[in-house]
C-alpha cells in the first residue's frame, strides 16, 4: 500500500486487510524500488516452489498424452498434459476441444462457460478465471497471494480478502453444500485447493 495515512492503526489495518507492504508518503524512490524488489523475490521464490512441488504432488489423475489447449481463446499453449478421471470410461478430463471436466462440472474454455450437471452457471470473468486456474492445477494448494499473482496479475493492488470473496461465490454456485465444500477445499493456514475427492 502507498498511502498518506501514517498512524500505527492505519498501518495495522492495511496489513491485516491483506497488504504485503505498507509505505507512507513521503517516501524515497530507492526505498520503493527496494520494497518492490523484495516482493518480486518472494513472488519468484513462490513460483519456483510451486514448480518443484507440482510433479511430486500425488494425483488421482493419470496422464494420457499431450494436447494443445488455449490459456485464452486464440492464444495457444503448447504441450499441456491431459488427464483421465478415475473410474471414467477413458474420456479425458481435458481434451483438444478446450473442455475441462471434473465430476459433474464442465468448464468450456473455448466458449468461456461453466456447466454443472448440464446447466450453465453464470459467472463473472474473474470467477471463471479463478475456477479455471484451480481446475487446471487440481490437487495443488495455493495461498491467497499465489492466487492474486496468478489470476489477478502481479500488478493487482487489492487485498487478499478478495480471493476469499471469490472462493465463497464459486462455492455458492458450484458446491451442493457450500458449507461443506468438496470441490474447492480450504487448506488451513495456507489457502485453497481444487480437488476431485469422492
């Protein structure tokens, strides 16, 4: 946070609401640069940890080959891995048509739509992007900061409560019982994980 509010109460409130740092005016450019560099170091360290942890995560999905999917319509991403749902007849969880399946949930990346038991679920753009990121990375726990970085973009200056609000909205729309979530789990002390547990 960059602000003119310099009381201890304001600083505490800002940090408790999710700010990674709190810098009051006036400030020097070198200090601002040093703080941004520190945040970037943490960001890249988190990415490295995620890359190292991802292959070691136990998965209930079996890789079946390589497909090309789009991160955004019209923007190809090469060599994404396809997975088979346990107990399925062999249909992939993600296929070349840009569909991501999990239980009774279908995310259509080409049409930018989500269906539950065949019924379209109305979602905001950010809810859709958050769900897509979690589904593609199912089984991996992400902190609120990780989700802000990956879904909202590093430049997002909001508070981490926004992640909680969006997760709550997704659960309300997707879970049979939002109070006992099955698809989007809370990982205590860390953040959230998309799962396909029965």
